[in-house]
């Protein structure tokens, strides 16, 4: 079916000029633009009965627009998006690395005669020919040998600016599709924060949800081939730019790269955002005897010293330590953070209190969301502080500053039972304290090491008793290699 001129539609003229070859120095070619992108798309809509139709353009029309998306990051595969002051449109072309010639910000002129126009899931596209090999006709990419006949580059560095819109306004899909847009006051859905943009292992595209503060939502779709597939989505609120797209009833935003995403403010509910680093000892110092919320937009940064794989603590808890001390963090669900992970945890607004004498971040419901924590590195180590039993008991009786820290007691012995399960005694030349192992620990039934040993473990508190025999002071080993 050929696309012919209609009366009463919006275009400038339909002259059949012979065009000169364009210059290649970045200047605009000597071409007359005789069609706006919006007029072209209107003619397509007016000339078909339903979508999923492909139309051949048989008139010498020329459109021009600024490139708003190219293939540099790999999130747009052999698809260029251009926009003039009326609308935007995507152009399929069988040319790899075309961003080297047609980068974002360059003006492009398109000779339309001989090209085809159709839609894919409602998204209007230009292509080179009709592909009938699939279940329905498709606008196939412009063959590489014909790209230079139809696409002519103009000036560079036009710096296209996005149109600021709301998610609600995007319900007018005809107006906004293939446009560079920006959505403000939005954030990734809690389930999609601190998550990779796409699957770089299986090379699969992934949909992430972005919500605004008024209840609107849109899909952010990213390719597994994109250069930013492994990068993590932000946890804060801010703005996001990209090309607005549709696929049937789905509204989608396709970012060019992660510089399109700036979300470093407090989330809609007051959490997240550009937190300030606070030391673990400073967090511990906030506690004065009753459970409190942690005020200020702050985060802690440290290394996980507990080992979830041995089940010697609740699956929702972990111990984290920095250069100033350690603390227990209780998450809202079982976590997957491993011994040696360097972890960022946003603790803004989280509760700080004791559970059976042990100071915790996230001690009351709701506990710390898993999305508040991000692994920055793996395989890190923390050197234990070498102490004596009497020093441990004295510290616990005074300010508990060593609680939740990794300690090591040398020249000690273990007594009380043949296996590790339950409460045993650690004795050195200065005193005796408790070694505790949960009955569900993977090593609970292992034989206790005999003789003189060194013991590395995390200092915990149970019920806060500070009178002799100081049964509140408990050392918890991570696995049997902590006893040597």
C-alpha cells in the first residue's frame, strides 16, 4: 500500500525536487524540509484502518530532526530516534555503531521516498522495506547499502532538551511516543531499587518500575546488551530522562545511559536519598536506653563479619563493622549478604534499640528493607581485636563499645560440653565468659576443640546482665575455623 498525499492534512508541500549531494563536514545539506514528523505520523494514522500495517512512501518528502537516541550504550539496537519541534520518530537501520556518524545532538535529514512506515506494538517506525517473514508484516531496517541514500547528517552538538511531563500526561501516547522526555519527583519501586538494570549474564532485557509520588507508574526497560546492564538502580528519588515508548498497552521509558537517571534525594516517603556517612560508633552513641528512630539521612559503611551460611544467627540479622566498631542490623526478610561483603546500608528513619540486650538497627517492625543495603565489594577481611576475658567483661560492664565487634582471645580453653551447641565456657588466665552456639548452626554438633586455643568471634549480649558471672557477655564463632 503506498502512502499518498491527502487533502486537509498538515504538511508544507509535496515538491518533487532533485536533491544535491550533501556536504560531509557537519554543515546542514542543501535540502528543503517539506514535511514535519507530526504531519508524517498523522498521515500514517489517517491512511490505515488499523495498526500492524506497513505503508510504502512514494513521494519526495524530507523530514529533519535532532538525534535524541543512538546506539552508543547498546540500549537502542540499530534504532535511531530523532525529534523535531512537532514530534519524534524511530528509524530502523541495519548499521552498527552508527553513533560515530549520527550521535545524539546531530541534526539528521531523512529522504522518505522508498522507505516504509509501520508500527510495532503501537510504536510508529520508519524502515527500509516490508518484511513478511514473520507472523505479521514488519518495517525492516534500512539496508546498510541504502542508509546514505536516505539519511544525511547535518550540524552537530544541538543538545536536545527533554520535555518535562508527568506519568499521567503520557496516557496521550500518540503525542509523546518517540519523544525525549523527563519525569520529575519519581523513584524506582522498592522491589526494583539497588537492582541491575538488565540481565547481563543471560543477555536479556529487564523491566523495572518507576513510580512518581502521586501513584503513577511506568516501565523502564533496559537491554541485557547495554553497557550499563550490571549497574544498580538508585534508591533515592529524583528525575529520569529517556525516550518514551509503547508496546501494546505498556508505557515504557528507554534511557540512553545511566546519566539519564538522577535520583539522589529523599524518597517520596522520606527515606533514601543522598545519605551522609555516619560511623558505627556514632550510631551506637545515639542510643540512650529506649528505642528511637535514627534521624537524618545517614548511612553506614562496613564489612560483614557474620557468616549466614552456617546459620549461627537469625537469617534476617547480620553483624557489620567499620574502623570504629560493630553493630547488628535486622532486615525485614532473610538477606543474602555474605561474610566479607563491603556493605552500604541506608539507615535513615530506621529504629535503633535493644533486643534481649543486643543493640540493633531495625530492632522494631518494620525492620530495615533489603533494598536499603548495597554490596560494594566482596572478599574483604576484618582483623579481630586481641583481648582478654577480663577486658571483655570490663567493657561490657562499662559502655558495651565492643559489642558486635570481632574479637580474639588467645591462650584460652573451652569447657562445658563435648559439642558446640548451647552455652559453653571460655577461660583464660584472666577470667571466664560464655561461648554460645545456636542449636541450628551447621557446626553445632561438631566436637569442641580441646587444649589451649585461640578463639575468634563476635561479641554479643544476652539480657544485659552486668553482674558476675557476666552471663550477658557471649562470644559467637562463625564456624569452627574460628577456633585454632
